[in-house]
C-alpha cells in the first residue's frame, strides 16, 4: 500500500514544509551510522543514535566529538558551533526511538533479515509520518520495504564512507516508494549539503554496480600475471588519473566489505561472469587480511608506509593483431598514447569494464546518463563520468576493445552494452591507423619494446598510436577499418 504523502500545494510550499523537518534517528552505531549522525547534527538537526550495543553508541559519540575537536583545531569549525553540534547529539537505548522524529535511517549490517527486523520495530516506534530509509549499499530496498505495513514510506538513502566528507547520496526508489517519500528524502539530503542522484532499485544501484569492474578486472589481471598490485595501481593513477588504484582502494574500503558487495551484486545479477568474485580476494578475506584495518591486505601497513604484500608469478600474455590495434587506439584516445604496451593493456582492460558497466546500467534504466556520470564523479571521485568518458574516447573504439576482448574469453563477460553495440559504423574522416605490428603477439609483463619476444626488464618506449600531428583513429572492428570521430 502506498499511503505516505506530504501536504499538497506549490512546489515552494512543499519544499518549505520538508525543510522544516529537523529530527532524525539513525539505527546502527558503526562507522556509517556515526557519520550520518554527525552530518545531520552539523546541519542543525536533532540526531539520535541507536544500537543494540549501548557501548558502541557511546564510543561513536565520543569519536564524533573528537572529530569535531580536530576541526576546531584546524580552524574550520568554531568552538561555539562545535558546542552547538554536540548538544544535538543524543544516545538512545535500542528500540526506543522517539515517536516524533521526522526521519529514521537504518545503517546496520548488510543482512536482509536483520534489516527487515529493524524496520518492523521502527514502524511501531516512530510516528506514521516519518520516512523510513535504509542505507543499504547493495540489498534490494523493495525486499526491506516488505517488512512494514506502509511500504510507501520506505526509500533508500545510500551515503558513502566517510559520510561527513563524501558528497553523494543515492536516493533509491523501491517499487513501493511513494513520490512524496522520494521527494522528502532528496530534499533532506540536499539540506545536509549532499549531492543527490536517483536510482532504480537494482543490484548495486549506480556506484556499487559500475565500480565493480574497476576492482574485478584488476584482480583478473593480477591473477593472469600481467602485472603486480603496485604496478596496476600505478597505471590507473598515472594514466587513468584515478586518485587511488584498485588495490589501494580495496584495502582502504576493507577487502571483506568490498567482497561482500561484489558477492551480493553477483548473486542478484544471476551470477553473471563479469561480476564473479575473484579467488585471490576470497583467499585474503578468509585469512583475515582485510586491508588497512588489519594492517595487511594487498599491502602491508607498517610504520606509516605501505609495501606490496601480495605477489604473483609474472606471465606473458597473447593478443591478436586486432586487439593490438584496438588497445593502442583506445589508449591513445584515452590520453595514454605514450604508455608502454603492458600499461596500455592494463588501462584498457580496467577502464573498458567501467565504461561498459555504466552503459549497461543506462540500458537497464538504473538512472539517467547524467546521474550515472554524476554518481561516479561524486561517489568514487572518478576523474570523469564514465559515459562522457566513453563519448570522448569514441563508442566505436570502445566497441572495438570489447569485441576483441570478448572474442578471447568463453564467458562473454565483455559483451557490449547496446550503447556501444549500436554505435554507427560508417567511417567519417580519414586518419593514420595504428599498425598491427605495434604490439607483439606475445608480450612479457611490463616490457615496453615492440618485439616478438621481450625481456621483463625492458625499458624501451612503445610505439605511438599515430604521429602527434595526425588525428587519432577510432576503430570499427566490424568493418576492419579506421575512422576519425
């Protein structure tokens, strides 16, 4: 039943009504719950923090106050503002949420049955006009909403960690969510200084779906022996312009958290091969190597430094002449024309997985292309929105790489999204095409010389895609030709 509503009237009147709401209860005193409470209190809301573990609530509130003290020490927060924020923070005994709160946000462990139980209790303890929001990162909001009598008041409000710093909130529309509830949640998040995007209730929503390829393709490259963790990370920082490489980021997020999201998305997406968890990550999690929080993951964290702590045997890899050409064309159009052959291969593999998943999300109606790009810019600090990035590189060039990669695997994990598969194939302006000899059929890891057999320690620069004075080509693999876009 969809019964939740807000007062009718002009858009301005409705926004004024919504912006007058000022109290929230957050259930779950972990890192995310504490962060959300801090955000709310900082923006003038009375913020209650509730957990089954009363000690966890007290620790969380102490942690918030310490963070506020550090802001005062840095000069970014006044002492009076710090004191006012602190007075708006309130601990609660579990299942004792005040009936007059305007919003309740669940931020407990990613377990469907536990979340449903929290919502059953919430609907009994808070008033009928309160929005019930879940901060789930990958579970179906619609399934969570099934636990309450009025599912129209249930929405997803997916914050990103650390909540006080990350600007994005994904507003998730469950199949039962009322327009009024979504409107309410959006205005609240924006009043807390957040950028909002709206996503359909599908596995991983926007960010956690599109970002899976960034991690999983890096793990596949590592497992294939193409490069080491530090080398792959360096390629994505230097040539992809990402702030962190995939292994650094997994260590920061927590390998267990990252694996849990991957597994959840994979299971919900009918175990599609492109989302399959990787055995390397599964093995590390099983050994308790979870990243920074355990001081050991892909890297070892000792004395403030980080050293690679996982190695694989380097192996040569084979590429077809077509893949040779499309990888170099892709890398050139992505701004990595001066990268070595293996660096270009790594960049293309990881970036293509991100671009293609963004296009699949668009095809599946998860969100608008504008919101997909905005979500990846604000939720993961990507250097560019993936769909805009794909347009910049060229849909036919992207399709060329996908076509070549998909022909080399049996599980079809590189199948082109319609956005690329349907790209026009007619050539336009002529250009200088990269030679099929630019990349050897067998390439040793991190060797940059264009030879039939190259030494792993070779430092010779690779051949460029085309002279700098000539336009770079966009490859159309289905016509076996090149066209300038």
